[in-house]
C-alpha cells in the first residue's frame, strides 16, 4: 500500500510550522471557500432525536433531490440509480469491488488521482497507466495507446473530468472516443466528476451524457469540492445498470449507511441559488489565471492552462520534485514563509515519470496565491539542484 | 458478495407497511434510545465556516479526549494509537486490509456479525468459522476447536465482546485462553467492542486489558451503540502496534478523512455525566429480562440469557427461520401488527446451521417488547410449519 503523495510531506510541514514558518498549502484540494451557510445551517437546525442509520443507499429524500440536481446538469437518472456514498472515495471503492475481480485491470490516463492506487491495492486489482503529456496540456492520450494496454483482464477505464491532478477538461470528442472504445471492448467507464461545476474553458461532458452506454457507465460523484464540504464525506455512485446497482447495494449494506449529518447538508445544497457556482467559478478562474501567469513567468517553468477543477501541473527546472518539495519545507523560507506543493511523481503509475513536475491546488485567495508564487520564485532561485 | 441477512427482508417489511401493517423492528440494532441532547447540540452549536477534511486519523482534539475515555474503562493508550474511522465498519475493513493478504484466513466463532463476511469478501480473505452453541449460551468454543482450524494462512481471530448476535459476554478466563492461543500461533486478535458499556452480568474484559500482547491486539470500536449515534458513522481502530498503525494510516489517507460533523458529536459524548450509561444500561437490562422471560415462556422456545449487548438468539419450534421471518411479514398480522426478526442462518458461516434460530434486537421500549412478544407468540401458534 503506497503512502499518499499528497499527505506524505505532512510531518515536514508540521515541523516547519513548529519552527514558526508560515506554510502556504498548495498541496491539497481543501478549498478555502466557505461552505454555504444555508448548507451548514441545515445541519445546525436539524431537530431529530435519534442519530439513526439511514437507508444503506442514503436517505430517499436526498436521492430524490439529487435527481433534480442531475437533471439540471443534463443527466437523466432516477433515485434508484443513485447510491449515496461516504465521499467520492467510497464510490470509487464500490466500483472497483463490484466490477472487477482480484487480479483484474483498470486503465487510467496518468498522471491520475493517487488514491485510485490505494483503492486498487485494497481491492486487489491492478492499475494500468496510459501516459498523457504536459506538452499538450494532458489531453486524452491517443486511443491506440489505450488499445495497446487492453487485455483479457481489462475491465474498466477511469477518467477524472475535469481532471485531478492536471485540470484537463475532456472534450465531447474525446468522450465519444472513449464511448467507442468501451463498446468495442465491453468495458466499464468510471467517470469521476467531482469537479463537474468547475470548468473555465468549454462545456463539461458527463459520461452519462453519452448515449447507448447505460450499462457501461458509472459516475463517481461527491459534494466535497462542489460545495466546499470535504469533511462531510458524502458522495454518490450513479449508474443506470440495474444489476450493477444491485451488486453495489450489497457492499453498501455491509457498511450499513453513509453519514447522516452530511446527508442533510447535501440535500440542502441542492436548493442553493442558481448563481452559487457562478461566484465560486469566477473566484477559481481568477486564481487559475493568476497562478498560470505567475508560473509561466518564472525562469524555466512551464504550466499548461488547465480547463477545469482547481489544479495545475507545472514543470520546474529542478532535479527531483520529491526532493525539492521536502527541501521547501525543511530548508527554505522567505520572510518566514514557505510553500507546500505535491510532487507529481506520486500521480504517475509509471516509475520515473513526473520527476520535474508538481501539482498545485489553487485553493488559496488571490493575495495568498501571489505571495506563495513570490515565495516559489525565490525558492527556485535558491534551490541548489537546478537543471537550468 | 452475500446480501445482508439483517437487511434482505427489508422489501417485505416495506410491503407490509404499505398494506398498513405495523412492523415491530426487532431485526436491526438501531437503538430507539435518544441520542444525548448535548451530543447533538455540540454539532448544532458548531460555528466553523468551512466543512474541511480532518486529519486522516481524525481530529487530534477528539483522539486526545478518547485517551481519557479509554483510561476510564481501564485501557491505557495514547492518541497516536487511535485512528478515527467511518463507523466500526471501517475499523474492521482496515484490520482486514492491513493484517491479512488475499487468500489469508480469519477465524471467527459463529454465529457472528454477518458483515464480517462482506468485509472479508471485499478484502479477498476467507472466514473460517468455529461453532459456538446455543446450549451453553454461545460461550467461547473449546480452544481445541480453534486449534483444529489454524493453518498456515490463519492470521487473525475476531471476537465481538459482548457479542453481536448472541449477546454473550466473554469472561476474563476465556480472554486469557484467547491470549495464550494468539501468542502460541502468532496471530492477531481483533476485538470488536461496540457494546462494551452494555454488560448486565459480570465485568467486561477488553482485549487491551490483556498484558504482553500489545503487538497482537486490535480493538474495533464505534460510538454507534454507545451513544445511540449509529448515523454518525464514527468508530476507531485502536492498537499499540506502531507498525500496524502505520499501515492502517495509509488506508486512512487514501479515503482522506472520517466524517467531520460526527467527530464533533463523538468528542462531546466523552463529557457525558458518569451516570449516562447507568440509565441506558438499566433500560436495556429491563428489556432483556422481559424479552428472555417472554420467549422462554412460549411453547418450544429456548432463549439463553445474554450477558451483554442488546441481542438475544432464540431457538423457535419452526422448520426454517428464513421462511418464518418472511412469512411474518408477508402472511401474518395480529391486530394489524407483525414482527420483523433476523433469521440466524445468515450469522453462521457453516451452511445449514441456525435454521431454527432468530436474532432479536431489544431496541424497543418495554411496552413494545411486550406487544411484539404477544404478536410472536400468536404467530408461532398460527405458523403452518411448526416442528412441535
């Protein structure tokens, strides 16, 4: 079981803070944006007397509300096609457990969300990476590259759209290519759409917008990023394949129920005013624009412009991002501050890739992004093992 | 993946309710006792602005409070030896994933909590049952029976103490026998202590009261039953083996964090007045006394007196408890009421065992227990496939 690349530097950050150094956290997708007050108030104003188990698929009232939400983003599902999960994490676990046997393979464009690895280890399945490239902004790799990896044990492909860690937004054409591929080889398409609302260039194509693949497509969803409600641990497994929903329900019943408090929060969130995402999106877009501009202005740094989510991957003029990120926390500070980044190597399945790359989560306000980029710029000058 | 024996009759219960029949739910361990108001109020009065991820091991403030709680029940641990989990369910999953490889075996006295099966399937491990008997109240089976099942793939033994589904409370002598066994064969002892506070005869012996087995013992814990807070989905993995805690942390990091709202509830619960459990225990004990008396007064029924938890297993004069429990929901009612029980067959790993047994959760008030027993008594008279 690999350690989380996002969290493995935590002890160094804690040590830095104990020394009095301010750490700009660009390493983890914990948004600083406030959880909408009405979402938190729904929990605070709850008046039940017994904190009971919910239905294993989640409260029916919440699933019915989610049907409205999905309709609003062009996804036509009913409440029996939704299982509420403990975070998007559990939706991914359920997909692995219900669709793949031990020893089976799932193909994932790399770099990818590192915890897919952890869930694969837990389920006894193997991740087969197909490499995407920073040069074209981490677009979908050529379909021929997928086909070269498909074998008798391949059961599924995962995409994260828009992508964590790259920020890439897959186009309608790319989604159609994936559709043809899963039909040709009879595979599942797992679509992690945690960042659906956060698209800055072009329109989001959900895997459930694709037609004629109802038995093949699963959406792994979560309220974590959508409403800045990461701690709620509420997600959803959404799928039109009734037999698969039936299998997943057995795993859902084994763990009894998803968390009750945050289901109340999730249900309330569906009634947020229509402009809620406009405001959050405008904020994230402004941060992205600033971050990408600042990064590309630094000597030897390249950062493609991500179309969605709130991550960017940048290539830095350094020997090794793992060493560099640890050095930032252990040995560097500027005006009492330093920056915590996630080395990208942990997001690649192929050993040796991404050694000069870091993932940056733009979850800080514009001022802090500016200050953190000042800090990074100085750090890159001070770092002893530069490559140019 | 087997369906939950506790939940598989749910569609029949829903149909009965749609027909207007009142269903006494004795099938599931959802206590009717109110969650302490101060526990719910802690969540309602929370005033954070962002519902953030917590530490993957849970909030440090909560883990420190839990150290106090464990000290109060004679368990000496520090906050680094506690990982907060998403219900006791996740603590069990973590134990399976971190201590056993695919194909390994865990020995469990049967009948046992059926979801151990589900978690074993998910982890790719095999459950090896050792049969306990209703004749001696489901006491620990002879150690020789365990030894007969131990092989090269055996890595752990699970006990649930006091036991779900039998209500049996393992004695200090039985715990010492298990200690000798795990030392002799170098096994883990997983002790599910969800019902620690609910002991009516004798004293609870925690697996962490045993000395000299710090590297072998794991407690799987939960606030669900202790504070009638099942929907919170908060539990704990407690262990003095630092290497094992390190392994479990990797799985904990992969799923990011346990639910934030209910951690607040769990932390507040530690400050409940000292007599809180006295009141709850007195209530459960009165229910148990009534239930066991009523059952044993029925023709052909035998129910041993359970020492703890809030379950009893009764042997009924019927052909097949699965058929009977379904019949109760589909074909029987008395004064517009019926009873929902859990067939015990689903709690046995050995096929064919427990066919005349049912598990009864005494989670209803005394009046309802009385009424439900009236109903069951009549049902047993009316049931067409009796054995005596």
